[in-house]
C-alpha cells in the first residue's frame, strides 16, 4: 500500500511542480532545512491535533469527490451505452475505454472503503489523545490504564496509514506536507522525550519518598531528644535568670548606666536570691553582688575623676564665656546709657582717629594701646552670646551628670560622707592649682592676665553651680572662705605683675578684665569688694605708663617738620576741622597750612590721651581732677621734649616753624578744654598748657641761634683779617660777605613770624654784629692795627649798613652806630673833638664803654702824619679813657 501511494503520488507531485512553476520555488527552500523547529511539547501536541483534523477533513473531502466522480462516471456510462451505434472501429474503441475507466473506478472505490475502515479502527484508539487539549493528562491516563503498548501499536499502525493520506494531500500542497511531516517527526521525538521524563520523574518520586521516610525517623528521634532537654532547660532557667541579671548589671556598668546596674543588683538581693536559696548556684550569685557594687562605685569614681579633669581643662573657656557675656551686657548697657549724649561718640571717635594724625607718608603713625571695645573684642554679637547657656553653647558643653550620678551611687551604697570628703579635698587642690600662675605663664601681654583670670573665674563658677545644684556636697561658708583666700592671692599676683607692665593698653585691659571678672563672679553670688578697691591702685600706674607711652609717640613724630597738607575735603574734616585748627570759612582742599605735621599729631595725642584715661577710669571715683592733672603733665612733657629737640638741633627753620606751631596749638587749647568738659563728670574744665611760655622760649632760642651764627663768623674772622695791612686796594672782607649772606637767608624766614616777633630778632641780629665787631677789635688776640685795617673795617660796616637800610625793621641801621662812630673817630683828623664833651655826646654818643674803647685805641699803632709827631695820635684820648675806666672799674 505504501509503495502504491508513493508510485501514484510521484506523477501528481511532478505535475504540481510543473504547473506551479515559480510559485513553488520559494516553498522548496524549506526542503533545504529552512523550516522552523519547535521543541515545546504543548505546541507540538496542538500542531499534531490540528494536523490530524486537517488530514481527516481532507480524507472526507476526497471521499465526497470520489463519490461524485463515481456517480458521474456511472451516469456517463449509461448514456454511452444507450446511445452507442454498433460499428467496427468505433464500437471497439469505445468499449475498450469504458472498460478501463470502470476498472480504475472499482479500484479507487475499494481503496477508499479500506482507508475508511482503517481510520475508523485507529480512531477508536487515538480519540483520547487527539480530542484532548492536555496531552500530558491523556498520556498519564494511558499509562495508568496500562494501555501504553496498544497505544504505541496503534500509533505505529497509524503512522503508515497516514503517510499515504499525507502524500495525497501533498499533491495539492507540497509545502504543507513537508512541514506536517517535520512536525510529526518532532511530535514523535517529543513523545519519546516525554516518556523518558515520566520515567525520570517516577524515579525521583521514589527517591524523595525514601528521603522523606528517613527525615520522619530523624524527626521522631529529635522530638524524643527535645522532651529530655525540656526537663534540663526547666532546671537551668532558674540559674539563667540570675546570670542574666548579673550580665545585664555588668553591661550597664560598662555603659556607665550605674542607676540601672544598682537597681538590678537590688532585684537580685530582694527578689531572686530568696527563690533559689536552696541551690548551690545561689551562693555564687550572693558572692558576686558585692563585687559588682564595688565595680559600679569604681566606675562612677573613674567618671567623676575624668569629669573633674574635663572641667579643669574647660575652666578657662567657662570663665571667658561668662566674662564675654558680662562684657556684652555691659556694652548693651553702655549703649543705652549714652544713647542721648555725645560722650560715647567722642570717645569712640578719638580712639578711632589714633594712628591717623595726618595721612601723610612723612608723618608719624600714632599707635594707641588696645582697649576692650565692641570692635576689637573677639566675641559674638551681644544678643547672640547673652542668649546662649553658660554650660552648653557653640564653644563647649559641660554635663554635670557624672557628678550627680557618682553622688547618687555613693548615696545608694551608703558612702555619701566618704565621697563628700573626697570632693572637698579635691576642690581645695584644684583651687590651689588655679590661683598659682602656671609655670612659664607670661604677663608681658594681656594674654597672661586673661588666662589667669579666666581659669579662676571658671573654677569658682563651676563650684558655685555644684553647690547650688546638689545637697551636702560642700557648704556655702567653706566656699566663701576659699573665695576670700583666692582674692588675697589674686591681688598679690596682680600687684607683683603690674609692676613690670609698661604698656598702657595692657594696664587698661587688665583693669577692664578685672572689672568683668568681679562683675561676673558677683553675679554668681561672690563678694568682690576687695578686688573693686584694688582698681584705685592701678590708676596711678596707668597714668604714669600712659603719659610715657604717648610721650614716646610724640617724640617719634618730632622728626616731621614739613608743612602739613590735605588732599581732599574728607581729610580736611578728619584732621583740621576735628581739631579746630582753622576757621570754617577756609574749608577747601587741596590746601597747605603754615603749621607742620607735628600740630595735628599733638592735638590727636592729647584727645586720645583724654579719651583713653576716661575709658580707663569711667568706673572709678574722682576721675575728673586726676585726668586734668595727668593731661597737664602730658602737655608739660610734650613741650619740654619739643623745646629740647629744637634747641639741640640749632636749626633756625625748625625753631621758626615751632613758634608757628606753638601759636596754632595755643589757639586749639579751647577745643581740648571743650573736649575734656564733655567727657568729664563735673562739667566745664580748664587746663594749663604752657604753650605761651613755649612761644617765648622759642623766640629766645631763635635769637640765640642767630647770635651763635654771628659769633661764629666773627670768631673765624679773627684769624683771617690782616690787622697790619699796608695795601692800597680795599674791599669788603669775607666775614662781612658771610654776614650779609646769612642775614639775606634768614630774614625771609623770619618774616613768617609776626612783626612783633621778627623785628626784635632782626634788630638783635644787627646789634649782635655791632657788639661782636667791637669785641673782636678789643680781643686780646688782636695786638695791633693800622689805619689801612681801620679803613677796611669802615668799608665792611658800610656794606652792612646797606643791608640794615634794606631791612623792614625801623632803626635797624642805628644798631651799627657804635662801630661806625669808632671807625669815624679812628680815621678823623680832629681827634681833639672827642675831648669836647658836647661834641662827644653828639658824634660819639655810642662809644660809652671807656674800657673797651681804651683797649681798641691802645692797639692802634699808626703815627700821625698830619701833626708831624712820632707818638700815638690818641694819647690824649687814651689818657682820658684811663681816667674814666678807673671811675667805672677801680680795679
């Protein structure tokens, strides 16, 4: 049957290929292995069912076509038989064809009947597999019914039968046939795999059952063991409770939770031990409880010792924070106090101007001692720091819990008195440590005083806090006695260190910090009256140090004698207007003033000194008179240093500038008095500056400077003048030229002074020339002179008279009359006129010193040519002068 199907199918396939042509060329590609392969069992089952249904439908369709074809053939055969005409050729041919077709028709009908019967027989075995959608369930049912052999046999018989049907169907759709064959082969393979999987699963089920049985036996044994263990557990639980309590107590001890540790130990003693007293384990627990209590006590003591060390390290920070809070409150109070006055602004302005006494590069910079103000104090804003807690803030945190915990532990253990005695002893030791300056602590700057006072303040603040927050841990009387002892030591240390402190800023800060220190501790209940009285002892030291400090700054600024200049109006207001150095109508910039840079330096130092002293002594009594006297002392030192400086320099320009500066400062005196009065507590105040005396002394120094120069010129001329000259060429000598040059130089400088000052100085200069010339002629170093020398002197005096005539000083030329009259006398031909008192009083009235005139005439050795005598022309006059000299000086 298979062979026939194959033989009959081949022509049909060939014809399909030839007819299909190119349309099956693409399908043929699947024959080369392009068909997809599905391995999923469920999909394979569905494909098998679909394929089976398609095959059955195709078979039914073919059967119907065959039935129709048979009926059609029968109908045609009947028609041909009825209409057949007997003939030789036609008859035979027709009958032959008919017989062949009938034969083929019979065979096809027979085959169809056989196929139908076979399919019906196979369907009875495969219905359960084909119609169901759960192939696994169907296979499982077959195996459960032990029908696997018949099903396999039916499948083996089903496959060949279906191959022929598949071949027939493939005649119409070759590609579908190929695909169906592939899928069918896959179904077969999947079936084999499914069978293998079922076998493996069965084996695994058997193994799992054996393992489950083993586990059941083990479980039985364990349950039996658990029953035995429960008995032991019940016995151990009582012991475990005691161990747990001991362990928890130990853990709490390590966690520093001593309250809980003591509470658990108390439970052990009161609740647990009576229940297990019959057990030997109870004795072990009973012996461990005292050890645990001692461990708790030692732990608490270790914590309190660490806490005391921590507090000792933080004592300076605590004291600093408390004093900073007091400082902030003090500044707030000061702001409210001076809100409606100018005093606070004046002090701040004066301190702010220090170091700006003229903004010139050639001017000395004034450095003020640092004082604790809101600007330079390194604390937070007033409101922020006053709101923070003393023991818990941004800088540090102190928790008093270790102290309270240790006190509670000792109280629970009945050792309160022992702990209180220990704490009091430790407190005394710590007090001795903070009151004694640490080794290497330097008090040369404010930091040494700060560290010392901060540490003490922190210690006593903590002790007062401990006293007020605990019971029976110290007493107020003992703490007050300790504080009184501390004040005595503080005063002794400060008194010793202040003797070596030479910086006013440091003294000021010491006073301020001591003030904050006393107020801070007073706010905690301490009596600070002894320290407040100590402030008065600092006042005298501060005054002396402050005067010396500003005196040094002033001396340093005396090197700047250039005229003071301002470059803009802002600088004018800051320096000139602020010190009332010029009338407001002249407010302009840039501008150069007639005074030097020393003047604004002087003014600013005076105001700064006043401001510094009031800043220092605003909390002290009777400060006004003390400030006034200290200011006058400062001015006296300034003036003395100034005069000494210009006196030793012998610089006429500096002397003239100093006189101008003194005049300007004398006018600024009223501004200082006004400034002092505004800061004072007693109203209007006056000060003695001594500037008027400085002006007079400066005038004297100017005169002395000019005279010294003239003296030097004449002293030098003694050795250069030819006293016995015989030359006929006479000219002005070098000394006279030097005198006129010098006077031409200084007269313009002197004109910067008022006429009432500079005219007497010029006049005195010419008078000095006259007296020095007379002294030079009368000097013992000069032994003789002749007429030629005197004639040259006449030329010199004429040259000087020309200069005096140009001077703006009235009668300046008259200052040279004495040498002029002398030279006229020595060169006159009528010497006897001198003997006539009337003529003498009219022509020689300036020659009123007979001794000096006698000394000069005696040196004149020229003989008279007019009288023909060989003696001295002035012998008569000399004799007269000798008589007059005896009358003046009998010796």
